C-alpha cells in the first residue's frame, strides 16, 4: 500500500517506520522543516529505543521517505494518516483540534477520490464527522474517513506497534475497512486482534482506555497513602490484588502521579466530551483531581524527609522524563516537584540519561549533572523521580558517600528499605509502611 503520514512526531514517525517495515511505501510529512531535514540526514528527532535502526533500514530500502510538502508527500497514497498533536486547549482542557483541521484543509487541496483518511491522533468523539464535513465544504467527495487510534507507549513504541494488544478500526464503509485490513495484514497474520467498530466508538475507545489506566494509577496511589497511615506495604498490596486476573498486575505501581503527553490531556478531554453530552463522569473527574494534587504534593515529602525547611538545601533529582526510555518531558512529575523545590529556596542538581536537552527548555536555574553520583554530590537528599534502569543498580554506598544528608526519597519504590539502610541512608518510599511516610 502507499501511505502518507501527516505529522512525524512520536506516533507518526513510529507508525510510518513500522508500516514501511511491513512492506508498505510510506511518506512521513511534517511542517517542522528542521525535523524533516534532520530525518533526511539520518538524525532522529526523538529518543525512542530501536527507532533509528528501523527508520534507517527502511529509508535505505526506499520504502520510507520524508517530506515538508503535504502535496508532494500525499501523492497517490491510498491511505493518509493524520498523526498531528491534539494538545489540551489552553484554558479549558478541550482537545485542541487546530492541527488536525489545518492538516485536513491542506489535504483537501491534493487528495484524490478513493483515498482513505485515517485519524491516528487521539481525537474526541465526532471529529471524524467534522473532518468529513470540512472535506465536503472544500469540495472533496468520494473519500472515506476512518478512525484508527494508537495505543503505543513511548519507550516501548516499536514493540507495541508491532505486537499490539489490539488494533481498533472505526470505519463507516467497506472501502475504509478493506484498506485498513490490508495495511495491518502482517499483524493480522500474527493473530493480533483487530476490532472493527463504528467511527465514533473507536474515537471514544481510545479515551476510555487512557482514562481507565489513569484511574488505576490514582487508585493505587490513594491505597499507598492509606498504607502509610496504617503501616501496610503498597508493593505487597499491589501484588496481592494484581495476581487476580480480573485486576491484573499492570499500572499498579504507586508513585508521584501520572504525567506524559497523553493521560493528563486525554482525561481532561474526556471530561469535556462528557460535559458537552450532559453526562457526568465522576470517577474520571476525581482521578484528575487526585493526580493533580498528588503531583503538587511531592515537594512536601522531600521537605519532610530533610526536616521541613528547603531554604538553602541542596536536592539531587534522578530522572526528569515523564517515564523511563523516553526524552519526553510533557507533564512530567519532575516539573511541579523541581519548580516547587526551587521556589522554596532549594538548589537542585538533576540528572536524566536522555532528557537533558528537553529539560533545559523547561527548567531555569537548576544544575544538570552528568550522572547520578554527581547529582548526589553534597546534596541533603537524593530523590528518584523516574525509574530508569540505571537508577535500579546504583552503588548505594557510593551514593551515601557523596550525599551530605543521608536521605533517599524513592518516589518509584525502586529500592528496599533494608538495602538503603545498610548503606547508611534514611529511606522514604511511597506507601511502604509507617516508616515510609516521609
Ligand atoms: P508530537 O507533538 O510528537 O508530533 C506531532 C507532529 O505533527 C509534530 O512534529 C508537528 O510538527 C506535526 N504537525 C502538526 N501540524 C501539522 C501539519 N498541518 N502538517 C504536518 N505536520 C504537522 O505528537 P505525538 O506525541 O506523536 O502525538 C500525536 C497524536 O497521537 C496525539 O493526538 C496524541 O494524543 C496521540 N498519541 C500519542 C501517543 C504518545 O505516546 N505520544 C500515544 C498514542 C496516541
């Protein structure tokens, strides 16, 4: 199949490269000229494990090309995917569809009859209808509009794309179903479940999935708070409930609250959809509140662990990206924590294995260390914010030797209290008994 991908970000580039790897001919388009020039010169715009190899291999085979020009990129594509950003609209939390609709208007000028337009971006229910209407207004007929929401996770994007739990296709006509079946045939042959639904249902399914995962995280975070009050261990509670097949073990890791480019904005957008439909979504509404409060409250844990006053204290921070294996800083829990530390007079020395460049755009007045031990040097406390693998195997004796105050605040429960204490560190985890309550 000939495929055009409008938007060459985390989703567009991964999807485009994987489709090319399936054997399709793909052109990834982006209006960010620097991104396309970089890709044409072999430079990846994002840090994602395995991406560079698959991009280069398919570019070398001539199956993956990059273009700044939508007209040139779309050419005679049988399917045009839209994978542009849909951030929260400033002020009200609605999904901002400006990028989607701008792309559709541009597309209208070049699209040929018979093409299937597919939204891969996460878009609110009814967006497919609006796209159809824009195309009609622009005089375009005989194209299908389908929804194919993406469920990949940054940090494991290639594996997720190639071995998805499911593929959801929302289509209103046979042509769209046929084209998408053909595009996903390699996965179909691998027995990946493909779920065909109506377009509006597919659009809502994506939001429901993210909202449910956000609920799960906030649920275990609240249980962690209870564990701290009643002297129980949330790690064991999570395991005890997670072994129940009806619950499952994933997304039951207590921590500093969820962040990233999806959950925060998608939960808000779902609430807006519900408001417009006149249906209250109390569980999701509460989840958003619980998570916002949690992220804001992490600074208190650090303050309590070092005696209350942050003024003039030095705090080492390990991990800035919103999760491991990505350089994505969007809505990262490190942001409210570090900003509050700085506001309250602390000096921050932070280290992240790959997100430094992105983080430098977010933080002013902090020191960027070149490794975990430098971040710990002379600090009154070391705080683990993102659970990169390399932070799981720190030499705790060396860390204790570098620290001025022997305090480890482990917001990801990477370490056991015993091993930290053996190294001479006071240990404050999340939800790990009364002593864990920093
Ligand atoms: P991103 O910001 O990394 O990439 C979007 C790209 O689209 C940018 O490079 C931008 O320059 C480009 N763009 C915008 N308007 C354009 C236009 N008119 N023509 C050409 N290019 C244009 O965003 P992302 O993280 O890849 O997310 C894209 C969509 O996928 C969002 O709706 C998001 O919610 C959804 N999604 C993201 C993830 C994820 O993990 N990042 C997972 C699933 C779904």
